[in-house]
C-alpha cells in the first residue's frame, strides 16, 4: 500500500512538473514570437529612411544610375531580410498553436488566439506590407536604373 501511495505522489508531482515545463516553454516561445514585431518594425523604418535618402540623392546627382543601382540592391536584400523575420515569426506562432492544441483549456495558451475587432484597414496582415514595401521599392529602383541606362 505504501508503494502505491508513493507511486501516486510521484505521478502527481511529475504531472505538475510537466505542466510547469509546458508553461515555461509557452512563455519562451511567446516572447520569441512577440520580439519579432519590433524587429520587423525597425527593419521597415530603416528601409523607408534609407530609400528617402536615396531618392533625394537620385534627384540631386548627375550619376543617378549608380544611386538607382544601390537602391535596387538595398531593397532586394531587404526583401530577403524581412522575409526571414516573417518566417521566424510564423514558426513561433506555429509552435504556440501546437502547445495550445495540446491543452485547449489552459487560459494562458489562449492569449495569442484571441480575435479582436479591428477596423478594416487594420486587418491587413503585416507580412503583406512588410514584403510589399521592399518589393515595390525594388521594382521602382529597377525601373529608374533601366531608364537611366538607356
């Protein structure tokens, strides 16, 4: 009887420890997912600021073909950089969803799945404008380069 009681206590303590590990894992992955937002925002701001400077230089210099080439290369690299960041955020979100599915009754795991009512202009997923902006600037710089090369 004593062994049975000890086994039951061991199973209960193991379950509590396992639950704590799952909660800790969720918190770590949630922090990773959340941290990608500021990274994406910073990357987009740098892209826009750099392109603003390059556009000014493009119209002020006689060698605008080289400015267009630099703008094209910079914007193309930014597509890859922002795309990588979006990919990591989607990976973290997928991991969060896997944890949530294993324990759908845990309120902590429901935080990221809450759907807020946002205006129509706020419903555009960030991946579209975060990738759309460098794609648009890459195309614009390519057109400027081609026009100046001809």
